[in-house]
């Protein structure tokens, strides 16, 4: 999705922060992409990040469940088994 469709938000960010217009447009694009990430892609990405941080799968799956529930558009609640299937197939 292009930031051009969000000119009002870009203008607001330029007025209210030290960001340049180009920087504000990139921030808007990044935020839209972040929240547009599907559940499976989010689970795989976060699993890799949390595993890299030294967490065990038990802790990772508990944290993923909490993070998914807090997303702007939360998916249905997934069990640890469902999360494990997303990650490992």
C-alpha cells in the first residue's frame, strides 16, 4: 500500500515530529506493512526473533499467543499446538 493514500497522516507526522516528508512516508509504509502481515507470517517471524533471544518454545508460544491477542485485528485464539504447526509444519 502506498503512503500517497495517507497524505493526511504524513502531513500530521511532518508537523508533529522532526521527520522529513520522505521519512514520514516511509514510517507510514512500514506501519501499514507491519499491521498488514498475516498471522502465519507474523508467527514465523516472531518465533525466529524470540528463539534468537534465547527463549524456549514453551515461553515463545505463550508470548506469541499474548501478542496475537493484542494485535489490532486479532486472529482467533490459537493453541500452542496450532502455533507449533505454523512454525514447523
